[in-house]
C-alpha cells in the first residue's frame, strides 16, 4: 500500500510547481472556509473591481489619467447603486409586504383545492390530503418563526450594511488603483519562473472576470425582460417576481426551475387557469428559453465550457460549503478546478 502511494505521489507531484499549486489551493480554500464571514467585504470588493475594471481601462484609453478614471468609475458606481436602491427598494418592499399579506388567502385557496381533489379523483384519499395540509401548516409555522427571528436581527444587519457601504467602495477604489502593486506584492511569494500557478492564474483571471461581468449583465437583462410582459399583463408583484427571476440566473438550471413556481402560483391565484394565465406562462417560458439558448451562449461560450452535470454538481457542492457566495462562485470555482486539471503535468507511465 505504501509503495502504491509513493508511486502515485511521484507520478503526480514530481514537478515542484504541482506541489506549490496544491499548497496554494489548500491555503486559499482553508482561508475562505475559516474566515469567509470576515472576508465577505473583501470578496465583494474583488467581484465589483472585476466588473468595473473594463470601464476603467476604456477611460484610460481615452487619455484620462488612471487615478481620475478609477475615481470617476467608483463614484459613478456608488451613485448608480444608491439611485437603484432608493428607486427600487420602496417598490420591492411594498410588493413584498403585500405578498405576505396575501399569502394566507393563497393558502386558503390552495387548501380548498386540495380538499376537493378526492371528490374529482377517487384514487386520492382524504387521509393523504389531510397529511399534506398538516405538513404545509407546520412548514408555514416554521417559516413564520424564521421571519420573526430575522426581523429581530434586522438592526444588526442594517449596521452591517452601513459598514459595507463605506468599506466596500474604499476597497474597490484601492483594488482598481493599485492592482499592479498588489499583484506584484503577491508574486513575491510565488516562484520566479513561469509554471503551473502562472498558467492557471492567467486562464482563471480572464475567465472569472468575463464570467462575473456577463452574469451581472444577464441578471439585469433577464429581470427587465421579465418585468415588461408581467407589467403589461398587470400581474401582481411584477417587480418582486422579476427581481427573483433575474437573480435566479445566478444558479444555473436549478434557479430557473425554482423561480417558475412562484410565478405560476401568483398567476394562477390571480387569473385562474384562463387565457391570461397561459399567456403569462408562455411569455415567461419564452424569456427563459431565449436566456438559456441565445443570451447565455453569447455571453459565456468562451468562458464556461463544462458539462451541465458538472455545473449542477458545482452549485450543490460549493453552495453547501459557502452558502450564497458558494452558489455565486460555483462556476468560477469549477473553472478554477478545470484550469488546474488542464494545466497539470501529464502522468509519465
């Protein structure tokens, strides 16, 4: 057994660059795993810096000094974010409050529909329906307790958001302004000669930047494309549902399926199984089809070249490890693993 392990080690780790890259990956994942909550503003700042870097270089190409370009982009980002928050937050919060007020009526209609099923479908027993209703009521009670507990911690969350609104823009400014200095400082801890780490970093740096910019663009486009038809049909909670649909693209495949349920339920309870319901679902599914078959290939054809099963597994694994951040970075992390595998030295038989 020891001989087998020794031979396996020599085959895969005979190159010192492979050992260095492995240690770097272990250190990076351990750092995020143990200090993820503390590093949240840093991670957010890095993501935003990736998104804004392209705008900075376009301004620099127009002969604008680098520091001035960075300042203009960061100020513009903060102002845009404040405008969106002040403009959308009242509408979203209002619709969310209305939605929660309407939930009891929806549940009452849903339970009435369930109770009537045994009359129309004899193979469904009343005992099964009662068990389902009891289970739904218990789940609702647990959700209600969760909402109360979250509301009690809202003051702390508000303070955290205020701190992030100051810290994150400052970090973004310094990351954009001093990117070369920071990378040069980090390179001191890497081998001087080009190796696996350099190859993987070059590949991943390009792909992650393109992925983050493309994904945020996709969120905006899908959200707007969903809101317009829902508003035309005067569907209740159109802004809230469109926000959920836009954010759902962060979770490939799974998000699209999950967000379809609230859209269908709201449309059903408002219009019933009439023509309006069918038109709304047809338009919604058309947006989802165009997103998956037109927009995603245009944005990510060169960035993500992985099998759908690998993408879903990445979402499950990294989402389970790091929650929302793990879901958002599932594909970039999977891309990192793919880049490591592609750059790894071939095994000498």
